[in-house]
C-alpha cells in the first residue's frame, strides 16, 4: 500500500488549439469552479495538514493534490491558449468557502470520492460540448487521473 499511484501512466497530450473564447469558457468551471481543480488542490492540502498524525494518509493526500496541481496548470494553459483569462478568484469562480474543511478522515475520504465522481461527470459533459479535439483529448486524459484518485481514496478508507 506504500506505493500508491496517483496518476495514469499515459502522457498528457500536447495542446494544439486555435483561439476560441467560447471553448475557453467551457474549461473555467473545471479550472476554478466549486468542483474544479483549484478547490480539489486546496481541499486535499488542508486534509493533508490535519492528517499529520497519520503520515501515510497525509502523504497520499499530498500526492493527489500535486496531481490536481498538474491538471490546474494544464487547464490554465489551455484556457489562455484558447484566448481566455485563467483567473482563480472572481465573483463566479473560486472562493475559500468551497474547500471541504471536514475533520473526520472516514467522512472526508467518502466526500472526496463523491467530489471526484462529480468532477468526472462534469469533465464528460465538457467533452461533449467542446469542439476542439485537442482540448477533448486533454480532458479525457485528466479523467483517467480522477478515476485513479477514486481508487486511492477507496484504498485509504480500507486502511483506516
């Protein structure tokens, strides 16, 4: 169990997009919305900080947070290349109140699974609405990592 895997072994695709603000806007909720990557990063960081009594759990949460940071970076770059402005805080995007501050590991791990499942559904909807094939491939690759995160959270629940 020490060797948890936080991401798929497949490489992320190279993004080759044309400027299209409508496509950039489709990525913003996954980038900085309530169920987006920024919220996931900060939630998992918070959970790793409060799990200092369980170093295995803390390291696993930190590992998943780093993977979510990679997604955030990829989405931010895609938004910018598509002609958008990848802001992380405004009236319609990220707020610190979106972070899950639950303290009970059993409860927050179950909530993390639900959040990852919701993120996958949102990504699948995004793929259906995107016209750009390159952006679709990026989202489909990110979904593979989110599925891996669910597996890790399920393993973590069993380990508690």
